[in-house]
């Protein structure tokens, strides 16, 4: 019995140990379960927090998008034709009829309505304002008001084409662009940029890129356009004198260097609509940093080894400009500008050769005009002096008033002086004005003749 009893005690002790170990394991398990629950709760809280932030970000993005849409809607309401964007590259032109109406034939891109006010952007850079009288599909039936590309003829009317004896192709030459969008160059700063002539021409790029006349028009529009250029203000760094450099954003291109391309391009956009197609530019609702620049501006601030240029990279029609071509376009435009300046200078010299100036013909008219000018000048503090001369050009006599005053205020001063002299004109029909500082013969003339008015204190 004693042996049995001792064995039983040992078994009891072992049972107690097993029970204690089991209890400890159960406690450990409980702790693990509680820790897992707590961890799950934390994860759930984090997921909820992440979901809340994502929801708030979505609401903020929707709010920002709504604000942009509302701002765009309000802006569109002030634009011609309620902001409808319509383009047609003129391939053929007919007319004008007895009422001066012209019929332009080409592909319609975008939406237009009969009665819309349109602009005809001619290859020489001039603009003809007109009204849309009719739209017809090439099949003969009326074309619906649609935003899809359609082959059609449109009838245009303009006061400038009435009683005009010129032929249709002189009034609206081939490759003119008809659009409901008004051209804007971003000046003064903060105003919009829109290049309807360039956009309209690029829309038919695939069709006509092999034709010299078309390419000449397209390049002219490229050269004259002002572009929206996204930049990275932080990437440009600074120059040695502390001025901030422009950090241009770049896009990869599939053009090879063997074709004169650099493999990267600076993106240029003709208008906000084209720029909005670059979705990554507006990621997370951010507003991109943008400058307004011309081709000449871009090539001027970058080296000739710089990347190519890409116009409207994301549509409607991307146009890749290798750097060498961009430089050639700018050089040609600069040369043309120099030629125009030389022509103007030549014309001015020829005109100057036909002009004679001398003392005015004395008489009651001259005395009255001189007196009126002196009295008026005395009431304008910025007029330092003036002199009255006689002018003979192509056999016609007039007065010439040379005024010493600031250039900035000269136009308004000339208006006031003319208003004072006008009631006293009888035999002489006109009065011309010139700044003393811009009149090459002023010093020589007034060394021999007295000024008619000198402000006291300037004697």
C-alpha cells in the first residue's frame, strides 16, 4: 500500500506539472491571440485611414477638376462662338458671288454652327473676319453640326469681299485656315495662348507634307506662333551671376540620330487644350509651371546641341522638329525680318527725299496756329519746347510741329496740340508732329531759327 501510495503522489505531481504547463501554454496562446487581434485592429485602422485619405484626395481632385471645368466654362462663354473649336484648311475656293460670298472646300474638324463668326488666317499672315452662312457635305446634303472630321464646303460672307473685284484665290488663297478660334499670343502676361492657323494646318499634315507650298505655309505658322512650354523651375539651376536657368521638360522620341534627331525633344503646345492631353503633367491635381515662348526664344536660350522640339506631342497631330530644322527656320525668319527692315528704311529714305521743310508761310493762319500751340503747350508741364515749321510733300503743304517732350506721353500730347490748332486751320489741311529727339534735322534747323515756345526754366 505504501508503494502504491507513493506512486500515486508522483502521478499527482506530474499531473500538476502538466496542468501548469498547459495553463502557461494557454496563457501564451491567449497573449498571441490578443496580440494578433490588436495587430489586426491596427491594420484595420491603418486601412481605414488610408481609405479616408484616398477618399479625401479623390474629393479634392474632383473639386479641382470641377473648378477647372467651371473656369473653362466661364472663359468659353467669353470666346467667339461660345468656345467651339473648329478648323478647316482651304483646299479649294469658289466665288465670290454677287453678294460677295465665298465657298471654301476642305475637311471640317470640330464643331461649327451656321451663323458662327469665323476668322480666315491667310498664308501671308493677314486675317479676314467673316460669318458662316452655310455648311454642306460633299454629297450635297447639309452636314450636321458635329465634332467629327467631315469633307464639306462652307459658305462665308464678309463685308470686305463685297464689291471686291479680286478673284477668290486672292481673297482666300489655298492653304488658308478657317477657324472659329481667335489667335492670341499670351501678351500681356497672363492672357491665353491660341494658334488656330498652326493647328488647322497641322491637321492635314499627313495629306500635304509632300507639297512645297503647304510646307512653306506650315513653317511660317510655326515660326510666328507663341507656344506654351512646361518647365521644371527646380531643375535649371543658376548661372554664375545668380540668375535662374530655365529647366525644360523633355520627352523621349523614336527618331534616330541618323535622321538628324537627338532622341529627346522639348514639348511645345499650341494651346491649353493640346497641353491638357499630357495627362502626367496634371498628376495628383498639380498645376504645371509654364512659360510662353516662340521657336526663336527656345533656340536662343539653348545650345545647338540641345534636344529637338515637338509640337503638340499628345495630339491632335504631333509634329517633330529636329533641332537643325528649328535653327534653319529661325535663321530664315531672321533674314526675312532683316530684308523687310531694309525695305522699310529704303522707302523712308525715298519719302524723305520728297519732303521739304522750311519756315511756315507767314499770315493770319500761321499766327493763329502758332498762338494756339503756345497756349496749349504752356498748360502741359512735360512739354519743354516746340517749333512750328512749314512742310511740303509731293506738292502738298502742311504744318510740322517739332516737340521736345517725353516719348511715352507723346501721342497724347500730340492729340492735345492738334485739337488746339485745328480750329484755326484754313488754307492748310493738316498738321504733322515729330519728337525733337527723333528729328534728324532739328538741331541744324533750330540753330538758325528760334523755337516758338520754350518753357520758363529751360531758357
